[in-house]
């Protein structure tokens, strides 16, 4: 089941979603995904961290093209 998540970065709001599968969280933002093991970190917190990374990757790709 996909769970919505949002982050604030540089005054902008970005929306994505995440899923938890056992010890892993997978975040989706636009057409990108990123996964990691969450360990003892709450899934929503881990998802927000991954979301920040994904937004920055997408922004870098936009600037490079």
C-alpha cells in the first residue's frame, strides 16, 4: 500500500509516496524510486530523507539538460 509523503525544501513543497516491505522503505517521486533498509528509523522519517535525496537528483537532472 502506497503512503503519501511530503517534504519542504527551499520553500517548495514536494509530494511523493512510500511503501514499506519488511525492513525496507521505497520512495517514489515523479518517475524516480529509491530504496533503503530502515533499521530502527521510523518508516515515515526514512521516507522523508529519501524524498529529499530524490528531489535533489531530479533538480540536478533538470539543470544538466
